C-alpha cells in the first residue's frame, strides 16, 4: 500500500499541506553552500533520524515555532512586486518553502509516529499536532487568494515574456488547480468552513487509523484447535497462564491460521475477530469522515466527494471509473463462475459446502490452498522453506542492484531509532558511488503498530541548484514473521510479493528526483502511483527471478524447476475471484463517497457483496469497512489499484521482452521513475512504450488459465 507517503500525500488534504510550508532555513542552507562553492546534499540523514527522538513537549513547541515563523515569511513572499517576480524567486522558492522546510519534515515524522511509535502518549500528541498543522495551513495558505494570485501572475508574466517549457507549465498548472480545489475562490465565511472541515477530516482520519492499529482483539484456542498449523508456528505463539494459545490479528498470524488450520470453528472465530478490527469505534469515525468530505465537496460545487476526489486523477470523473470497473466485472464473470465451481468441488471434499451451495468466507483461503496443494502439489509451508527472510531480502537487493545500477547496503545507525526492530539501508549509485538516499525497514509486527504494509516518504528526492540535492529517506512498513523457536523467519510467497510491492514505492521515491519538490517521487496521480509497485510484483513469476532469490533454509538449494513451473501455472488459478474482491472494495469506496450522507455503511457493503461475491456467504457479523484503511488515505480512489495494474502489465511486457537488461532498467528509471509526478502519466507511458498504452496485456493475463 502507498501511504503510501504520498501514502498519505496521495490525499488532496496532504497534497495541500505539502504545498504550504517554510523556505527560510532551506534558503539559507542552499545559498550559504553556494557561497562556499561546496556541493553537498541538503538534510543529512543523521539530522533526520534525530527527529524520531522528539518527545511530546518538543513536538508541541516545534509546531508552535514553525507557525510563528511562517506568519512573517509569508508576508515577505507576498511583498515581491509583480514586475520583479521570476520563476526562481516565486515559483521555485514557493515550492521550496512548501516542501523542504523543518515544518513539513516534522509533519512527515508525525505521520510515522501515528502509525509506528510504540509510545501511546507520543502517538496521541502526533495525531493532535497534525490536526493543528492542517487547520493552520488551511486557514493561512490553502485558500490564500493573494498567494494564488502571486503565483498566477508570475506564471502569466513568464509565459508572456519568454514562455515556459511543457513540464514547468504542467507543474504550475497543477499547483494552481490544487489552490482552486482548496477553495481559494470561496467567500471568507466558506473559507472558514473549509478550514474547520479540513481539521475535522485530518483528526478523524488519524483516529480511524489508530483505532485499527491499537485494536487488541485476540482469540484464545487450545492446542487441538490448531490442528494443521505448522509446529514452528505454534511454538512461536504466546500462551496464557492456563496454557491457551493467543492468536493476535497481525497479518502473518491471520493468513497462517486461515490457510493451514483444519479446525473450521477456529477459522470462523478468528475471521470474525479480524474483520471487526476497529469496530465499533470506527463506525462513528467513518460516518463523520464521509460527512465532512461530502461537505467539502459541496462547498466547491461538486455533486459528491467522489466527484471531487477523482476530478484531479487520470480517470477525471466517476463515470469513467464506473465504466472501467464495470468492464472488468463483465470480463471476469465467466472466469469467476468456473473458479467457484472448482472451489465448491474442493469444499465438498472437506464437507464445507452449505445447503444454499455457498461457501463461508472463513473457508475460502483454506480451500484455495488445499486445492492448490492437491492440483499442483503446492504447499505454502514447503514454499516458505525456500524464502528465509534474511537470504530473500539479500537476493532481492541484488536483483534491484543489477537492474537499477545501485548498491543497497545495511549500515549501523549513528542515532538511536524509535524501535530496535528498525534496519537502516544506504542506497548508492553503483557506477559513481554517490549516495542516492536511505531506507528504514520496519518489518515485524508489534503491539500498536500499523498492521498492514506501506511506504512513507520522510524526505523527498529533489534536484536543487549548483549540484545540490536532498538525500531522500523513506520507511518501508511490513508485518513479516520473526525468527523464533530456533527457526529462521520464513516468508510465504505472498510476503515476498508484498515486500516487492512496497520496495517499488521506495524506489520511486528514491529515484523521482524532480526540480519541483511538489512532484517528487510518489507525488503523482493516485490512479497511477501503484504502477511501479505492481510492475515489480510481476517479476516473481519469472523462472530466472524465482531461482535467483530462493534458497532452502536447510539445503541452501534454490527452488527446483518443477516447483517453479507449478508456482507460475498457479498464478492465475483464482485470479477471477481475486479481481472480484478488488472490484468489491473499489465500488465500496466509490459508493461510500458518491452519495449524500447519512448512509448505511453496513447495508451498502452487504449489497455490493451480493453483487460481486454472491457465491460466498455474507457474514452478518462482518464490519470490514471499520478496518478498510484505504478509505482514509485513498478516499474514493481505491479503483486506482486496478487502473494502475493495466499500465503495470503493459510496461512489464516490454521489460520482460528485454530480458531485464540493465539498459531497459536505465530507460525505465529515466522515463518513468525519475519524473515522479512532474509530467502527465499518459505522456510518460507513451514515451517509454513508443505507443499508446494498451489494456490487452492485462486482459491476456487475467484470462490466462
């Protein structure tokens, strides 16, 4: 998932936040170095890591100080006369003050704190401080007519005198559009409403995410109720004083139980616990979030928040999105019928078919894995033996190193980090030995940590003047199994795919070094941002890649050819069911945000389930919407996963034909990743492909048996 820093930058509100911050410290640093003739990177990573040590009092004082400084600096920026405005002293410096300041850096740190910090008091302070910053910028910047006019008149004057190149013109237009989407033309009364709603949305969204992260739901079971679960997994579970085994709702535990445990009652109990994370608290939070976003949209004369949210995307409007999703639904219907027939036949072998011929949701993953094992002799546990975590990450790194001409090296942090689990990775250019950036890996589950996988940008990659640049820093969040009970941490195949995916976002953030920080790295359209990650996932179905990254934890031999063949053949076995699930979630986000509140969250979810997953029994005690985190970060745009995958498969086809040659890696890096969001996605794709993008590779892959 992309919090996919744009991860949180993907939302309009976070984009606006990123637009309106301080340039003074940056300005001094850059020009002081220019005077000395020294070329170095802005933001030493040690300085950044020290910010993770902030306490509650330091956070509050930093926010207050930042706001005070901006009040005076904003006035200075607006004092430049019309005739004295240039691209450098207005557009470029506006971008610098809004993206590379101490305050926006603090904002990114606070985002990480809300998701990852082990201290409850600091998480609470981070949530409250973020809301303060959001409201401040909504009031002072987001709808500041004078600032908007200053940027616009500067653009118009430059265009009149000597013109702007296409890329700069595109970027400035996007900045002005975001001002308009922030209500710059509203009356003073409505601007105040917009500001208050913005604060409410930020606070409510953070609380929604926190309620999922801090949910301590557990299921206690006896040993006999864990039949089928591998011994080393059972031995890794914590136990109560009376000997019961504790099942926590982290992803590694959940997927293992749902796929391996032979006791249906255990699967059912655990499924219900997992699908009710955040409930009932998030019932109210989500209703509040939906209402506030609807009110924002109405202030700006949109029919719904979905209409507002999608207007700035590649798809441009809800009609296009609905048409796209319906086309996919029509394409996949026959495949879903065939797959469900197979699944029912498997269910009969295990006495799991209901009288109405449906399958209970807590049985689907179990049946899929049992069928895969019976048809292809594919055993998830056996496959995981070939993916011990340390070796797998090392081999993945070597793959990226060759394709992208980089070096990924673990280094000891010179600064204490917020948790001992973290690992710091230094990324260098292999040819020139220059530092590209740093990655923090936060890979293991723990109490109160964000329970899914994600990527956060802390420092964006920006090309400055006089050979200066920022040193980008990102966090990769995952919840992978730990090494326990004398066994190495063994990754399931899905775990490997998840890491590939999030690392794709990190590479985008590292390489996307743009002139305007506003468009650096993953700061691109949300219905395009998943493309680089999904493209990398496809590598895992290439025999040479699977052989290269796998090593049995005992024999050290790679996956045998016959097992590789079975994994590849299994890729699309239940692709129809998987896509129908994606369509369900895409329409769920769309329906929640495309209607006038109040709405019945449960009724809408149930209706869509019957439309897209009708052959799976609906669970009346399922409140998935209460832990559907994308409703905060992606708003109405969950369709973007499927939309992006069309482009991902098209690009992968070209890269695959080139047999992963580093030259194609260089082309991909230069034409796609390095441009971040500073150009139209359609234009970047067409330049790379040498033609217009095609949906055919996606269709071929989907329908391949």
